[in-house]
C-alpha cells in the first residue's frame, strides 16, 4: 500500500445498504468473504443484490437467481438477452430507489459494468471487484469503465497500470488462492489422499469445458502416451470437472488410446496438481493454481482457426498464462494453436522432469506467491468502507 490517496464524497445517515451482484460460483466465493469483512466495518449493514448460496448464508438478500446470470457464448446470451436486460433495468431502479450506499459488481463485467454505469450517473457509488481484462484485449473498454466505476479492486498488481493511466482509483488485493494455498504445499500428502503410489505423476488438465477438451484431448493424450513409453514409473492422472467431462474423456480414451492407463478422478483438480511432478494444462486460472502449488507446468491452448484469428486481432499481450504475466517474463512455456502438437508437448514435458529445472521454477513461484499476499478481502472491505464514509482511500 502506497501513500497515495483518493478523496471520496461523504454519505449522510447511519444506515448502510450495500448491493452486491455476482454472476457465478467464483464470484459467490469472493462475495461471501467480502460480506463477512464488510460486517466488521458496518456491523448493522444490510446486503441485497444477486448472489449464490455462500453470499446468501452470509446475509445477502438475493433478488434474482445467480445461475440465471451465468451465461457463456454469443448464442446463449442472445437467447436470454431480453431477460437479462430486464433484470438489469429493474435492479438499477431498485438500487437508486433504495438510495444504496454502494453497488459492488463482482466480476461478470458484461452485466455489471453497464449496471454500474446506470446507477453511478444517479449518484450511487460503485465498486467493481475483479478487473476486466482490459490490459489484455479490447482496451477501449476502459473509457466506459471510467464512467461506470468509482473504485476498481484488482486481484493482480500488474493490472493497476492501466487504471493509473486513466486516473481511475484502483487497489490490488492479491488473489484469494494465494491465501488458501500454503507456501510449501506437500506433494506426499496429496498423493496419500489420492491413493497414488511412488513414481512420476503427470497431471493432465485439458480444461473444464467441452469445447476446450475437444481441441486439447488429442495432443495431450498422444503426448502422454509417448511420455508413458519413455518412463516406466509414469502415472497419468486427469481430474474431471463433472460427469459430462469424465464421460467425454473416457469415450475419447477408449476410442483412441484403449491401451493407455489414465486415472480419471472426479473433481479434486488441486489435489491432482499438488500430487504431480509436472502439470499439462489449458491456459486459464488453473495456471495460477499450479504456480501456487509450486508445480512445473506446460501451458497449452487451442481453439478453432476462425476464433483464433478473431482473438489475435483483439489481444494486446503475447503471454497468456498468469505466471508469465505476474513475472513479466517467460517463466513457463506456452504452446498456442499450431504449436500445440503432441511432438512439441513431449519435448517440453521431458525438460520439466529434470530436477534442476524444477528447483529453479519452484523458487520463482514462491516469490510470486508472496507478491500476491496483499490483504485480500479485508483490504477490499477497508477501501470500500472508506468510499462509503467519504474518507481517503489508500491506493
């Protein structure tokens, strides 16, 4: 925390009403922790909005089912567009009508940024919790965000630069996973919990969505089979996000690699990564988790040629994985699109199995882990309380 401060306008009255809007399970987790910390700042506060079971258990009065906001993909959004627009309009009216002390949009930027814009221009203070990836693609979104948000709460330090550039008050609170995962996680404990014997373990995580697995199962399992042939004691373990992903993986293995012994595990991706020697995974939040677990990893991603062409026009970053973005250098290897082949994956996995390479990565991972221990939900609640009370926010 620096000496920089941001002066807020004051709020009259002692009754604090805070609206929070989360659109998926990860937002429900963040919202739950935030509500508990906000109650330390405002013991008599009331909370309304949209949230899941965790937020509701902590005191949120949810006015709409959170799962109805969890829409991904262009076609599903179009099908639900009228409903979502109506929900947002009615919620904005309610927030203004009830003279809320603050609106906190938790992630879900497509829904929340416009909601924040609608109520901020009516005099309501707004907070956006989890920065949209404006630093990565579609940077022009920043102009709408500046008009919509009173305070941006970022998870990663590198996200602050773009908000500083546009004079939008922003703080970094670190990632909640950095608080959950110990600095020195035990591989042996995870192996015992999973019933994995001694030997080398490759964790295979081709994504939690069917579309990701459609593109990544083939190169991942071909490389895994070749790696299995190179090491007699190699064990292959794949966590499956749900029953549909498990069936998809099993059907693919039965059809294309019937002789390959892959241990499929329901959920428990963190345990699987922690038990491994090397993680082969799709680009995404799991790369952060693998880094915090101190596991050497190879990051891959592949989509349709058309989608990749679109993304390549919009993206302004060269690295996809969070460890590389946090380190501001190429810390882990990324094989994207045409580079994501079984041959190249095999070469990189063999490199990562060398102990010297592993020791170097683990040391750097630990320093990045420490850099994300920034105060979490408590720091966020203090900043939000300052915004509501009209006090200076330490930036």
